[in-house]
C-alpha cells in the first residue's frame, strides 16, 4: 500500500466539510452512519434521511434530480448501502442528471451491524464502477487536499458525479435526526415546493 | 404475442391527464407499446431500470421533488420491490404501478407461476392497495381510479393487468 492510499480521513470531518458548501442543495442520506453524519452537522429542512430502504439512496436522489433539474441534489451514503444498489449507478449514468452528485463515505465496513468488512475492503472500486457506467466524473479520495478539490465538483460540475471518500473505520457517536416518515416527507416537500407541497 | 388492442394509448392518455412525468420500467411485452409512448413524449421522462426496486426509490424521490410517476413492471418484478415498498408505507408517499401478470392464465413457463400467484397477496401485505383488471374496459377505469387514489389520497396503489389481456407468449416462433 502506498502512502497515498493510507486511510486517514475522519467521516464526521469529511461530511462537515462537504456540507459546509451546500448552499441550497437538497440532501438525501443513506440509512445508518451517513444519516448520523448529516445529523451531526445539523438538521436541515432540505435533508431527507433514509432510515431504511437500503440500496435506494442514489436512485431516490435521481428521482429528486429529475423532478428538480434546476437545483443541485447531493446523495451521501455508505459503501454498504451503495453496494446494495450497484445497478442504480448504471440507471443514473444512462439518465445523465447534470445536477446530481453522489458521495460514498467508505469505511469498508457495515458500521451498524458489527463492522463486518464490505466488498470495498477487498478491492471493489466504487469510483471505478461509476466511471465504467458512464458518470461524468468520479474519484476516490484519501486526503484533505483531494477532498478540497472535489467539494466544488460535487456541487457545480455537470453530473452525474461520484466521489468515494475513504474514511477510518471508527464509530462516531450516533446523532439521531428526526425519523418519522410523514414528518420528514412534509418538511422536505414544504421546503422544496412551498405552497405546492400539499397538492 | 400481444393482443393488446389499443389500450396502451388509452392508459397513456390517463397518465397524461394525471400529469405523470416519470415513467420507470423494467420491460414486459405487455407494456411494450406503453413504454414506446412514454419514450416518445417530451413531457415524460422514461427511466429504464436494472431492477424494479430502483423504480420505487426513484418515484419516491420524484414525488418528494414535486413530480408524479408510474412504475411499469411484470409480476415477477413485484418480488424485487418489497423492502423498498416499506418506505412508501412508512412515509405515506403516493405511488402508482401497473403490473402485467404472468404465471396465472395458461402460463407456459413454470418458473413464473410462484411469483405470479403470490403477487397480489405480497403487495397487500406490504401495504399497497391492489386493483385488478381483466378486460380493457376495467383497465381504463382501474388506472384512472388508481391514479386518483394514489395522488389525491396519497396512497400506494397497484393495478394488476390480467394475463389473458396480454395473450399467450408464443414459445414456438
């Protein structure tokens, strides 16, 4: 392993850095740790947290992106969640949503179930899969400098773009955002659609 | 193979009247014409999926972003959707799917039979309201009523399209 590929990034710091520049972007998080990561940065009406629906985060983000083509949509999910929906990378690539960015916070582990290793620990390259599917840009990030270079790509580059952020497999404190489905749904729709939300 | 007889055009007009803007699908021969119509219409975003559960997530996102959608699939695909459908139940997100049935009426392929026979019960168990259409007339009414139930009353609704409406697959061509 080269020094460049040493895993040094902290998931909470990485997600906080990415969300620092979110502006009015809409955020979808995958179940488990990435939902806690987003909650640790701060709850927001433009956040829709998945507490289930494993494997659905990226494609749910595609649905939002197609419905709101003039807004940026960011999906932040984990490596286990993304691995469950790999076919979605192909579906997203074919649709070519210019306004969609996907971040995989990759600790190479199933964090909620006992830190069992995922396929990424054994070499499965999610950024490579996205590139092979036809994403506009994708990369794997190991350093703060690479993360700094990539934040603007996530929000501004013509999508779909995907960044895999390799993070240490340490458990961060669980920070719970709201979890009631109808509440999250109404809040997100109200923030995005205003008076149209009730219809 | 497909004796569909013009009902795809009628379904499409119902979808247009209901302002359905995203049509997600895993192909079925019975939906072939409807899929063509969705691709040909500039107002509609036709989204080909690798597996049906993507369609459930996609259309949940569509509705959260202010657009209505429909998922077109055959009965075998329903089994791929169950956990994703649980999200719709928890969040009470409107959802419309049109399901062409296999494994019920003169089925040739025995591997289609278990899922076809289980389709209706599985959908109900996960909280999806099930309509069934055995004739073209019933189908128009069912799609129209299901669309209203989905998007006016915020419910997940499936319309099962009977296999006898689609016709026998010719295994000897």
